[in-house]
C-alpha cells in the first residue's frame, strides 16, 4: 500500500485550519486551494489584478507539486475559483500563460472555473486547486 506524503508551508491558514498544502498517495498528488499568499506566510499585500494573482497562485501550487516529486506535465486537472465574474477572462489568460511557459507549449488538462465567491481575505481575487498523476 502506498504511503501518504504531505507537504506543508508557512501559510498561516494551513496551521489555523489544520490542513496540508499538498498530499501525495501513490501516483496521485492533490494540491489544496492555493492563493497568491506566499508559501513563506509573509503578510504582504497581494497584487491588485486577478491575472497576477492567478500566476502567483499557480506558482505556489506548482512549488508544492515539485516538492512532492511531481512534474508540471503530471497535472491532469485544475480548478479556479474567482471572486468576480468580470475577472474570469484574466484568470483564464493567467492560467494559460503560466502553464504554457512552464511546460513549453500546450496546456493539456481538464479545467473548471467558478465565479461569484468570497474568500477568507477580501483582497484575494482567485484561488486554484491542482490535481496531478505522476509515475510511481
């Protein structure tokens, strides 16, 4: 039976709510809802644009993926939660550009985007989740 590996960061919400940034069990890696809050937990103001927040959130998620031995090419599904419907195009553009830059070409995974949500901090505009399936 595969051992469960966890990855945690200094993000204050992980400790406050009792969850891990990412979990790996066998070839499966699940990355929790991730925002542009730095993994270090630094309390800096997030960028004002949903586009920049999206790229930072995906960078945080990919950092967790890599920490558990995954690769960008292992990503099979992403979910995007967006505060304002008006930001959906910018969030989608940020996702596409981030992954095209990381993978050197096409984006090839399933994706879901939901809009009209509230987050734990009012200045957050987007949160992402990432699922990956890698090699054993």
